[in-house]
């Protein structure tokens, strides 16, 4: 989420609520960086629930919704599948008896990310080499063009 930064105790700022008890759809979109369609998708998937209707007929979200959205955004940005996100939410809603299962799910996802991280490192090294190759070729072509121009002028 756009408002995520560490507090003195390393909790994301969404955990430190200094705003009203509820947030409008527009506020959640601004704070989270999500668009309204994605927010609705999270609701339709059952990943967040309980948004109330405000007195004007709009959606009213709580600080808890903001924390969930922040967490879900982190999971989504790391490539966790919607099915795994749903599984995590189901475990969470089942209560404390599922803490070990939730931790294991997150640990497995973390290990998959670490494996992908190695693949990205390899790809980045290759791209660095390829970019360097093109820079060298550009320099050779520039020298050849400059040499041809100076020969033609003479």
C-alpha cells in the first residue's frame, strides 16, 4: 500500500490509525493505491469482507480493512495465487487453531520466492551483459560514423 512505512516498532503504518473510524471507497483507493475495480475483486473473492454501507449509501471501510488490503497486496505483489490467498483467509477465519498452518503456508511461499529470486539474479546478470554488449556496439558504430564523416570532409 502507498502508506506502508515502518513505525518505531516495525509495524506498517496501516496498523497505526490516526484517521476516522471508517474510510470511504475513495479514501481506500487513495491510501491503498488500488483501483476501485481491484478492491471490488478482493471483496468478490471473499478476501475482505464486512465493508458497511455509510449513511450516504457508499462503502465504509475500517482500519482492519486497510490492514487486510496491505497484507493482501504484499501477497499479490509476490505472485501468490488467488487460490492460496483464499486458503490463507479461510485459515485465518477458522481461528487460532490454524496459526501453524498459516505460518507454514507463508513459509512455503517465502521459499518459492527465494527460489525465484535466484532466477531473477541470473536474468539480471544476463541483461547487464547484454546491455553492456549493446553499449560497446554503439560506441564502435559511433567511432566508425565519426571516422567516415571526417574522411568524407577531407
